[in-house]
């Protein structure tokens, strides 16, 4: 698998995966395919954009004909599919976009890969379609010791998680129906550098910087499992190369936090690094009406991945949040560029000639 497409490679998780593959595998050809929606930012990859084994292609994953042509022209052996609409609040307001991108976009990639690979003399031999999904497809856990496993039934509660669940089913169906070599992973909440600041951690870091309110849904008692993004990228690399075809692997950080406790750790960390008195920003916490269908708890059991492939997270949350806060505060220009929208205007002009 030397010619690899990584979809959504200009996004948060995707950019970390692209960077890892480009630097680690100089004999591979890595094609970053991204539509450059609001969440895609090529500034995330400035450090590797001139590497000889890297190529960027601006494309909508729903454009079946264009992707099928790319498969043929670039002789694609492997697909790592990260492109997705991912923000739950946006899915509640606009479910059609999530169904189009996450379901029909995934189906478009699957069908193009199927047609191209089946046309080759070797067929599916040496090929792989790796689909990255979310723990949200499993629904909500009680506030106890139960964990999501690879056998947990799907029970999505938001338009976002419903769209991801559907795309997961299509990926597995292409293996069962056509024999396509597919793998699915379901991951917990990621955090770290280059995350779009609509998400909780970069949003709150930015709001603390500017003394803006920190909106907390309900009482802040919802629990999430957190994984540092570079640990997720390492897991993707390992699974892509050594994971078993047709298997599902759960990827989690074994780092469960109530939202309100996580927010207080962030406040303490940001205030300390900015030189503020301890507790200076606690008054920014603002409790707001809970999100519709807000799942109580997510928690991933990564035992299978640890046992079969030897992966485990390298950072606990306190270490990861320290690195993350320092990165955003050391890269205020990046953060300001994204929150202002200037990054998008720059790349719109670059790729449309306007």
C-alpha cells in the first residue's frame, strides 16, 4: 500500500495523520484530499507541504466521478477516510449536510474504490479501506463502570452520530457483499493542536484568553473519554498496517472526565500559564440549557487494540492538556486567524483564483 489517500487531511485529526505518514514513510505517496470546508485548514500542514511524497487535492468526497478518476490516475492502494462533518450542534441545526457528507460521501468513496480495485489483475490483494468513526454511534452509557466495546450495539442519538453509524454500516456491507478489505475504528473525544475552535477545549482556551463566557451545558455532569490526537494518529498508523481486515477496533484514552471538572482543570492551567491568580477565570463559567439528546457518558474499552496490536495511549489528560494549552497560547496567530475566518479567505483565493 504505497499510494495512499487520506480524506479530510486538512482537518484536525487528519492533519496529524498526514504529517505522521509523510514523515514516517518517505517511500509512500500521500495524497491529502480535502474539500476545505470551514474545518479544513492547510496552514495545519505548512511544515510538510513541500515534501516530495506529499500532494494536496481539493475535492468533495461526494464527487464520485472525480474520485474514481483520482483512483485510476494515482493508482491508489489504500484509503484512510477521516473526512466528515463532526460537530454535534451543527448536525442538530443542519442534518441534511451531515447525511450528505458522512453517508453519501462515504458511499461515493466505497463505490469508486470497489470499481477501481476490481478492475485490477490482482483485485483487492494489497488494498485497504480504513474508515475512522466515533464512539458516539454507541449511544449513551450510564454513570457507572460500563464501557463501550466492539460488540456494543449501535444506538445513535444525534443526527451526527446517526450519520456516522450509517456510514459504518455501509463500510461493513461493502466487505460482506463485495469482499472489500475494510477496517472500522471508533474513537473517543480527541484534543490537541490544530483543533477547530468550535470544539470545547480550544474554544474555552480562546474564551479564557479574551475573558468571554464559558458555556456549560446543563450542570456539566456529562462524562467523556479524552484521547490526545497524536496518540490517535499512532493508532491509525498501526491499525492501517497491521489491523485485521473486517475487524473493528475501539480507540480510547482511558481518561474519563466530567465536563465541569475538565473545564476547571483547563481554567487552572490557562490561568497559571497566563500569570493570572488561581481561580481568576472561574467566574466565566456560564451554565446554559442542555443540548437536545445530550448523551450522559461515553467511555471506550481499548483492550482489544492493546491486546492484539500493542497500542496504548502515551499521555494522561493532565499531561496532554498542559501540552495543548501551551500550544494554543504559543500559536495565538493561528488561533486568531481561524477564529477570524482569514484562513478560509486565503485558501479560497488560492484554489479559485479569486
